[in-house]
C-alpha cells in the first residue's frame, strides 16, 4: 500500500518482497539433545509473585485474551492490486535514422520526443487491513482506508481463519481517507461483525488495542493507551480529528480497528508520525463516530455527501483578532463568502467570526469544517457570529457540497484575504504610517478581485468611497445585503486609484 505524508499506514509490495527474501534466507538447523542439555524445572514457578498481585495481572491478561478472541474474527487483511503508469523512454531518443544513426551519431535537436515516448502500465501490489462492520444478507461490508483500497483494481479479503474472498469497492472518500469494501459471504463460515463503540466517550489514558496486518503479519494485536484525542488531520490533508495512541502501529495496520476494553471499535488506524516509517508510539486513528455516517452513505449512494455552507476560512493571528474586536475569542474566521451560497442567503458576511453552531461552541477552523460537513442537506443550522463587536444569530439552510460550486472562485467574495497593516507588513510594502487601510493578499484567479485588477500588495483605503483604516471597518463596508455594487480605492506605490464597480448578483 502506498506510503504517503507522515507515513500513512499501509503495506507495500517492497515489504512483501522483503519478507519473502527473509524467509528464503533462513536455513533449518537441527539441534540434537545431549546429556549436558539442561531444561527448566516446571514443577515450581520461575518467580514468586504475591497471590493478590498475580490475580490482578491474570485478570488483565484474561481480559486481553477475551478482547482479542472476540474481535479478531472481524478483522481482515486486504490485498490489493493497483494499476500504475510510467513513461517508457525510447532508448534511441534523439536519433532519426534508427538504427544506424544510433551508432554513428546523427541527433536531431528539433525532434518531438513525445511522439515516441509511450506510457507503460504496470501493476503495484499492496496490503492493508479492514474491519467487518455490517452484513446484509449475503453481502458483508468491510471498513478500511481510502489509501488502502480507494484506487484498487483487484481486491482480496482474507479472514482471520484463512478464508479468502474477492472484494468489491463500494465507495471511497479522499477527504476522510475512508473506504468501504464488500464481498459475497454466501459460502462463508463464521463471519463476525464488529461492534462499533462511541468515540465521543474516549478519554486520554484509556486502554486500547490496535489490530490488523502490520508489515503483512495478519491478525496481530498490540496494546497501549489513548495518548490524546482531537488531534488535527490538517498535516495529512484530512478533515477529521484523530485519536492518538501509543499502541504499536506499522505499515499494513491501515484500515484496522482501534478497540477499547469492551471489545468495541473506537477508531480506524490510519497513519503514523515517524521519521523511519516504523512505529515510534505516535499512531493515529479516525474516530469511529466520524465515519459511521460514511458507511450508510457508501451503501446507499456510493459516496459520502457533505453539507455546504459557502464560506472560506482562514486561521487568524492576534493582530487579526485585535482589529476584528475578538481578542482572546475562540472560533473560526470567515474571510470570504460565496455569492448566492447558503451562507450568503442566510445573511452571513465575509468578516464574520463564527463562535457556535447549533448550540455547540466552535473552538477552531477544523472543528467548524467537520461540523458543517456532517450536516444533512436541506436542513437548517443555527450559527452565532461576532460582527462589528456584536453577537448575531444566523439561520442557514445547508446545501449539499459539490466540487463545482465549492471550487468556483468567480463567486468567492471578495476574492482575496485582507490583512492588517502591522509594522512588519508596512516595512515589507514600504508604506509609512500615514497610509491607512488593509493589505491585499492571496488574490484568487477568476475571482471578483481579479476581475477588478486588484493585486497582491495593494492597500484598500476605501470601500464605496468610505474610508477604512482597519479590518473591522473594511468588512463592515463589504455588506452584501445593503450594497448592489462595490468598488475600492486602492493605494500602490504612491498612487491611489478607484477600481471599477463590481455588481453583486
């Protein structure tokens, strides 16, 4: 299985070959007994342990045995084949008179090499893990990671008892790195469906077990504790938060379950943070509650449906918060809003600082993204925002997210991120304290700002002829509900010009 950022957990063909080489290099050595051979005396214990202490340890061991025997039948190994393409280079590249010019040297520098270079297709094998989460009639569903099975052309599901079945990809989702595989269990015996727990109840310090096929060793169990909860997946491009564990997780564990002491699945092992590619006690699992809806979506629609609000979020610094009047406040900052989006229709504005959704406090940008994504389409959601120093409650009817609408820069208002003119930025732009306004950064192609010829490094000094000296005044002037058209005064290199008027639709 592919190795991605932060060493996402999956087996690789290379690993399989390495193990094959290892097994082949081993030789059998016959050890014959002799009169000098000494054996342990089994008539008495190796060490003396107080009976009360021994009972506690034995009880813990018995618990681990029960959990393992009860859950492992629902844990599977997933072997996959994925088709890849590479550029097949022409060994006679640059020579027109093949084969003779290859030997005598008559290169043609104007020759179009792309006409002779063809793509070669090959198969890449890999493996990962999965857990049986549902059975409907003869169809069994296995939950795993997208990076395990999402692009597989052939899938084989291997059960704990050695039974093998041809798998079929039901659905996969890259944003959550989750996938669902099915197989026909008509001729299967002893198929066990795992019990899904409540990951919201997981706490730091909880005992947990990670199961799967690490490095190809099928149905393995490691034990540890929950090291932390709510770990961000931003660094691997995943919208979810994660459960962190020190239970040993290695390549091949991807898609396997993280289990609590009650034998319930609380997470799906997904990635590790490691400099070597091996476990260093920093494993991360998707909380099972975040993917329960995905199972139903995959079965009913073949994909996950997400709620869409229609805003663009950015992390903000203390300078930002000071100018917005939200110093010390946790939340998520809507730097831009899509014209005619659910947010715009509900009255949300660029510059709103969102602090709650449906009665739940919003602590970060990532948290808001998850909460909105899990909302069903055509349902109302209530947001609390801070605008101009005051709290407002806004009701928005959520729509289904599609790539077409969420990636349409032409409707993202205003089409750039405004930044406070702090000392460092003034020095960079060579602007003295007499110039008041906000700086323009991250202008998006095809956006309203791009259409108005606004550029990175410009300073907005007025909106609709109204002077603005900070972020709060700037966003107050961008009110979509009161303006049918907006124009800007832009300062750059000692000159101030007015843009054309942008008509809001």
